[in-house]
């Protein structure tokens, strides 16, 4: 059973930045759920599914995990490293479509929980994790108790990250 750290907080608070740094410092896996959604999109495209049809039944054939090689995150889809394909425009477009599918979200949540059970992980709330809206992140993603950290950012800190425009977050 792995050690799980969950970082929760408002948009623009720096959750992902903190999670990545903590994961690197502790040699944990940063559960990059966005990359997992893109890997699912790639899988669906490789299966010839390019719209809403058949996504629900096809998504269950995708086995997606994350590992690190030479300090770099690698996304593995059904045993193949697909990291270099995840930033293609068609993959991003399909991720937007497939992430709205409840079966895709449920399947990826199961895979994320498996990562958390089998490995030491750091995770943050992700745009796609709509099932987390009314729960805190650790209850949502971790079957086992998580160490939860709440991340916040003052207006000035957000201003620095937004190029000097503090209104961007309000």
C-alpha cells in the first residue's frame, strides 16, 4: 500500500506546481490526470473512435499508468510509452470529447486509485475530476487515508503567475 498525498485548493493556487515539486523531492509519482485523459483520447483515436459513439464500451480496454524514467514522467498505454503523442492537437480535441463521458471518468478514476494503492503518489484536483466536486480530493481518489494539503494563493501571488493581472482569477 502506497503513501498518498492529495493537494486541494482553488484554481490558480499552484496545486500542480506544488504537487510536481513534492513528488520529485520525495521520489513519488505525480498522478497527472490530464495526461491520463489524453492517453485515453489517444487510445480511442487508435481504435477509430473520433466522436461520442462507442466511447463508453471502448474505454474499458485502456490500461493507463504513469512511471518515471530518468526523472521524466512517462505515460504508458497498454504497455506502450505514448508520452510523445499526447500533445497532438487531435488528441487534445478528443480528450475534450471523451472526458465528458461518465464511463471514461469512472474508468480513469479506477486507474488513478490503483496507482495510489500500488505506489507512493502525489495528486491534485483536476478539471476532469467532476466526481470530486462535493467531496474533498482524498475521499474521492484514495481508497486509503491520504495526507491532504490545502493550497491557497494570495491575490499578489496569483498576480505574478498571471502576468500581472490579478483580476484574471476573480
